[in-house]
């Protein structure tokens, strides 16, 4: 399967998910996790055999486009949906994954920001990163600084509304953050978190990152054992070996607090990663989509496979 030849608008993304469900109803189911600040649906696909049933299978969650302008990331998520659905029944590796996992993909978790960014006369967008929620001085919360594990503790986020890394008034003060976090919490069944792997897809620094971002320490008593750190590092390095990105702990890039992956690991104990895709800018030409997306196809499949590792 080929990736898209132009970037999906929010409406086109919705139409794409609907057509995948129509074509593959036995393995694809759409869900609305909640609404954005401006009232748009934050949607995803569940892909699995017996998709209407919550089977006892390890689960994975991939989210994309939390930063509005990082346009390639939604294409990577949609391409992954295409790989899984089109390969089902013909590619044995993909068939096995779909049969043995419950895979959740949310291609545009910041729809207001995405629509605003795309409302532009130029092929590039408005260079918008945050959501579109007004704050005391300006517009927008950086959703990747608004999650509730050590929120605002340690640096790399700002209390100033106009900042690109504005952390919001409190953890989960942005509706989109709450929708994502509520979805993750909803996967706790019988007291056990079913999600075993989480991936947040960004661009464009060509990185494979793992927690924590809030501290330079590799290990944290009670929160990241040396075994857990080694598991993240081993998986992260293997994935980077397939897409050619640089693997490192998040804080090796720079200190950040309130990020998605610090929360999904720190609060929920889901093995968590952030990718920064390539492309050389937030707006690679549409002709580059297929080449860039192809680089990480193998990494996404391997990460899904890791969901049933006996860590
Ligand atoms: O600063 C960010 O949010 C990410 N870079 S981006 O250019 N896409 O904005 C990097 C976040 C790295 N830290 C963690 N993932 N914890
Ligand atoms: Zn980003």
C-alpha cells in the first residue's frame, strides 16, 4: 500500500476512517473518545479480530498530530491503519498481529489546532502547535505539556499564555488532554491497564524517545527501575535501527514536564515512546509523504508486536 499523496484535512481523515470501517467492518471500528475545545470529535479506530468484543488481548495506543503543524504524523497513523487493514488475511505477520492485539489509533488528537493550521493560503500552514483554547493572555495550551505526571515540576514548559509551551492552568486543563487521558484510563479493566504500549507521533527531528523527560536520571525510585529503563532503551534502540532515527531518553533532547509519555508510563505503567518523524520540516512537500512514512512502517509493526512481551 502507498501512503497518501496529499495531506488529509480533518474532514478527509474522518472520511478515510469511515471508508476503512465500511471496507473492513469485521476488524475496524470507529470510536469517538470525546470533543475538542471547539467541539470537534476526537476520533480513533480500533483494529482487531472480533472487533466489537473486548477480548483479553494486549492493547496498544498510537496517537498523532497532538502538535497541529506536525502534519506528517497523521499520515503515518493513517498509513498504519491502511497497512493493518489491507494486509489482513494476506500478510501472515499482520494477520497475526491483528488477531492477537487490540490496536487503537487516533490520527488527529488536536483537531482544532489542525484545522486552524490548515486554514492557510500557502501549502505550508500557519505554523500552529497548540490547541485553540483561549488563555489569560493569548490562545492555546501545549497539549504535550498539559499531562498530569509531575505537571509543571521541572522545566521545559511555561506559565505564560503566549508561550509555545504553555502548560495550561492545571494538569488536564485542556479538553483534548482530558479526552486522551480518559481514554487511557478507560482501558483499565478489572483493575488492570490493558494498554501495554503507547506511542505519541511527532515530527521532525528523527528521534525515538522514551521516558522520563522531566529528569535527567535514567532510573527513578518507584517509577523507573533499571529493568524498566533497560526495556525502554532496548526497544527504543531496536526501533531506531529500523527507521534510522536517533534513540535516546527524552531528557537527552531537552527537559520537558507534562508530556504524554511521562504520564502514560509514570501514572499508568504503559511502556511509552515518542517518535519524531523526518521530512526536514513540519511541512514536507506532499510528494515526500510516502518516502517519509515508509521509513517507520517496520518500527510501528515491531512496537505492536512488543505488546505481549513478558517484561
Ligand atoms: O517538545 C516536544 O513536545 C517534542 N518536540 S516537538 O518538536 N515535536 O515539539 C519533544 C518532546 C520530548 N519529550 C518527551 N517526549 N517526553
Ligand atoms: Zn511535536
